[in-house]
C-alpha cells in the first residue's frame, strides 16, 4: 500500500478511508474521532503519530504517516516487540504523571477563585508567594499567577527561569511551545496580543479559562469572552515537559 502523508493538496482515496477506519477502531474514542471522508488531513496525521507513540515505536519513527507497517499493527497481523511494549509502558507512566501535575496546576488556579478577596492585582517581582504555597494575602499579576500555579504543583518553570522570581508574558512566549487551539489541554496557557503579550490566562477545559488581570480577579471566563477583550494575535502555549 502507498504511504499516506500530509501533502498540499491532501492525499485522498479509499486507502485513506481504510486508514481512518483502522485508527478509529484502535483508539475507540480515546483520540479525536476521524470522519471517514477519504481525505488525509492534519487530524488523520496527528492520530497516526499518536498511534505510533502508543504502540511503542521509537520516537524518531513517530511520524504523521500511515503505511504498511502501521496497518499491520492496527489490523493485528503483526504484534508489538518486547522493546515496543517497554517503550509504550514507559510512555503511559509518563503521561499519567503529567496528567497528575496538570490536575494540580488547575487545582491551584481554582483555589484562587475561592480566595479572590485576598488576592490582589500587583506587578510584584520577585513574585510574591513563590515559595509559600497558597499564601494569603497574595499580590500578583497575570503571569505571576500562572507561574505560582505551576510552582506549587511541582511543574517546571513555564518561563524557563528555574523559579528565580522573575518572568512575564514575554518569557512565557519565549519558553513555551506554541500549539493550535484544538491541542489545548487543561493547565496550558493562552497569551493575547503581540509580543511580549498583553495578558495571559490558564485554560482549565471546556472552553473556560482563569484570569488574574484586575483587582476583582482571579475569575473564570469563557475563551470567546476573553478573546473579544483583546486585539492582535492569540498564542496557545504548552510546556513540552508536560506533553
């Protein structure tokens, strides 16, 4: 069979439909569902890479392609090697660990919602409360708040400064990886405006975010409502160590 890959224009045909069916059956709802339309687009490619990661392919071979080898694994005509099973198990453990860290980051952000009256907006550096989890009263701004949530959860510094107490929207943009909106996971960040950025919020799932941008905050907002408040580009950011 031919190797399916992302091209412009997209590859299409009955073999693409077959690949999409096999990927849907393999993931059983644990990855974005593919419309079996016979067009090999970005989601089809992303699911191919994810399938290879889950199967235990070597990292350098986890490309966004569908070929004869992947087809044999998904159809059951070829079994994982011992090395593949070991890599797959290690990746599952890593993913579970990162999911736990992300949950703690979001929990820290939501903690602030319950204590907004004692959290005051101030651009203070070094960041207040960095080494004192859930300090009250707390004086912080938007980038300081998300940094605190990461620090208190035991995550790496999203600014790349090893928690020196410094950091702002520009350092978040410089250090974190830009992704598409569809790739957002809870605890990822969103920076609005041209570099170095006007404001940052934390994505908490279900098209909602938490913002610490003024004295009544932190508060929850919809992504659409927040988007309408700013002009310029929107940057969706993730920390590679937590992917």
